[in-house]
C-alpha cells in the first residue's frame, strides 16, 4: 500500500519576495537577486527544503535561470534548517540546467546539517562551495536588479 502526502503549499507575493505558506500556515521566505552586469543569480533559501517546497523552488529557479541566463548561479543555504533527498535532486537539476546554458553553479553558507547531506551524497565533489562575503559580491557587483 502506497502512502501519499496530503500536505499542500500555498504561494503569495509580498515585497518582491516569494512567501510560501504550508498547511500549518508557517511562512517560508526565499528571495532571488540578479546582479545584471556580471550575470550572477543568487537564490537565498530559508527554512526547510522538503518535497512540498521543492516543487515551488524548482519552478521559480527554472524561471529565473531561463529568464536571466546567468553565468553563475549561487544557492545560499544560510537559514536552511532541514533538507531531504528532494532538495538534493532539486540542486542537481539546477546544476544541469545551468551547465546546459553555459553557466556555473555554486553553494554558499551551508549549515552543518545541509553540509553533511551534501558530503554524504557527493554533491560537494560536483558543485563547489563559495564564501558569499561582501568581497565576493563586490567583485561581481555593478548593477543589482530585483
């Protein structure tokens, strides 16, 4: 007998950020920034990444990547408290999409739990980790759009 998840996700827009509400009405924020001149796209993800939330993140990330055609994509996991295998699949899928478009991808600000998952799965051998510091942003910053 197969069990299916009955959890539903809801998405609303607020102040240029995507606000997702789960069935428990808990807000999950995530934000994407593009630095236009250097074609750097940064996805800042907060809260947890599970099967329900991955669908929305994947859809939005695909849209942003195809829209801006960035040379570099960085996923910032600064506030991610939990991630399951669906999150790994989402990251690898965006890596393939970015590579297919001639870009490169990196991971930044990995929390301890997320770093362990990426190390065990071998993702860190495929996708490099960068320090998303002010120096990194300054060397890639000329004009910021959304």
